[in-house]
């Protein structure tokens, strides 16, 4: 979610996008996906988390699929329970 970050974060980033022709005949992007390199930070939101199972999923418009995380991936100062 690009609106979650500020500054020049998006300048010169590689992207893939979907597009369609608008009513004025000009092309318009309908979905933009920012290409990430492994190890880069990505903006997102926790989609779900199961304290019982100790894992959850993060969703981000920067990635095609949800990302699984485990309890041990959460900093100790924000551990559930």
C-alpha cells in the first residue's frame, strides 16, 4: 500500500501493472504491483493471526500473495498474550 509510506519511496522502482483504456482514449493503470527484492521491506497489514496455532498472514498490495509469519517473527515487546 503505497499510501502507507512517505517520501520518494516509489521513485525509480520497478513495477508491473494492469491497464485499461479510459473513456478519453488514454491508457490508465488499474492495478500497480511494486517489484520487491528479497529482503526488502514491504508495507502491509496483518490479515489474520491465530494465537492458538502461533502463525498468521500479512497482506500487501506490493505482493501478489499473502505472506505467512510465525509468532517468533513478532518482536518480543509486542508478543500476544
